[in-house]
């Protein structure tokens, strides 16, 4: 059966993480993605992360599967013409250059739209296409800081902490993919494309939505709380005899089940802890009591007891434990793919499980310029001598 996005063609001008995460989501569900890399340089992320055989990195190979790669000099007039020839045949452009870069190169949305009125032109940036911060360079760390995300991450009383993965990048990539699908739906009705402006900063504000709502309601500036949560209790990690345990008791029904289960039935009717609001208000007396209780047994003992009673609980796993996790294995959440240089590698599978048209990792991440000649020949219809001329003029990358 045809994949969901099989008839969609995407020109991918992205680099680093936010943009590539978006285009990979589209590629995983069938979109034909042409990754255009800068002539002579390529994506900066090719040098990021742990090395693999053949000069590849785990970072890059995990992110760019299912794409064809072309190396084009967008500063060269003939390279620009390749860009517009692709625009005429594609449905979507995704880019995350610094704001204004493509405008200076005469490759911005108005010019793209003049060649293809149906083009959906998605721009991802740190702070958006307008406003006083539009021209600022911004990587994930900067946006996590500016958005307030870091101010609520870490231990109470400590310094602000960056989240353990690049959530500002990944959030923006997810919203960009969502926006592209929405714009494609609009184009089905109107035949018209449009420009999309996706800001990493806006994405973080969206994820902080409830925390911002609380602040606007009570005026109290939230701070870091470690693994605890301001609105629920108990909702945090606890030390046991063997390893840390994550616990979430999110209803009064669960609280009444939980208290006798851990050997403290009196807590259920204690007026200080009877409701969630009571527990949140009196967390300073309740948490030390629970910490003492959980230290008395191993994680394995607590897990069996709590899981059987339907209380949400889990282990705090490291990556070695995650890749060997029984649930990860059962759902095939990591899949293998053969890479011509790195050999057989494992990558994270597409997340959304579709019963009739599932996403898939079909091809490995490409080498720089690996498909330049193929795309120019088969997609744009250029003759071999024309491709040779482009290569001689340094409008495209060398034969690899």
C-alpha cells in the first residue's frame, strides 16, 4: 500500500538538528526528500557525535535516513538555477538557515513562490522571522535558556540545567512537520502554497504552557524542583536499596490504594495529605517520610508490588538499559539498517505506528553528494554532458 506521504517531494536545505528532524519525520512516512548540502562543506552535523567506521558519526546516521543527498553551490548562478528547477518540481521546502540568509541569496519564499505558487516554504529559526531577536544566532542551549525552560530544570537551589537532549530543536522540528502537513491539507483545497514560520522559542513556550499559565494565575515564579512536579504529589523519583524508582500517584483513588500498599495506611486519612492539594501544600513533611519508606526495599520488590496494584512506577534507566529494554525489543523501537561505510547500525524507528501504512527506515543516511548525479539526471532530466559542465563550473559537488 502507498505510504502516507509517498507523493510528496521535499527540498531539504536544513542542517544541524531542528530542520533535519522535521524532514526525517516526513521521509519516514514516504516523502521523497532531497537533502541539499552546501558545496564543499556539507551539514555541520556530519562532524558531531561518536565516530563510526568509514568516517560517519552516530549522530548523523541516526538522523538522515531515507533521503537522497545532493551537493549544490547555492552561491553560483547555475547552482541557483538547480534550486529553482527543484522548487518547480517539489511540494515543500524546509530550511533552518540564519534569518535573512536565503533572502540575500535571492532564494527566499517570494522568489520560490514566483516559480511555484503551490510551494510550501517552511523556515525554522531560533526566534522567528520577525521581532527584535530575529537576527540572533541560536542553538538549542541558547533557546532553552531564553525561553525559561532551563530555569525550571535541575535541582531546587541549584543552577539552571539544560535538558538532557536538545528539546528546543526537536520541538521545533515536530511543529514544523505538523505545520507542513496542515499546509498540504490547505493546498488540497485551494491549490496555493504558503510560508511557514516556526520558532524554537515559540515551541518551548508551548511546552511550558501550563507552567506559564500557573505563573499568570498566581504571580509566583517557578524554579527547578528536580524530579518533583509542582502540581502533583507524589510524582518524583525515590532511592531504593538497588536503584532509583520513578513514581506517579495522580489521583485520590490511587493515593488510597498506594498508602496501605507501602505499609503506611494512616497517610491516606491524614488531613495533611488527604487530597492532592493538601499533599502539595505539605510536601516538606510528606516527601521525607516516603523517602524513608522506599529506601527500606529494593527496586525489584517495589516494582512487583506497585505494578500489580496498578500504581504507575518505573526504573530510572541509563542508555545501556534502554537499548536492551524488553519493551523496546518487543515493539522493535530500534531497527537495523545497512550503511555502506559504517556497516550494520541501529537507529530509532518511526514513532507513529500506522496499521495500514506504517513508516519505515528504508535507506541509510547518505554520504555528502551521494545522489547528486542521480537526482539531476532522473528527477530534473539533465543530460550527462550538462551534469559534467555543472561539475566543471563548481556549481555542484565533485563525483564521489
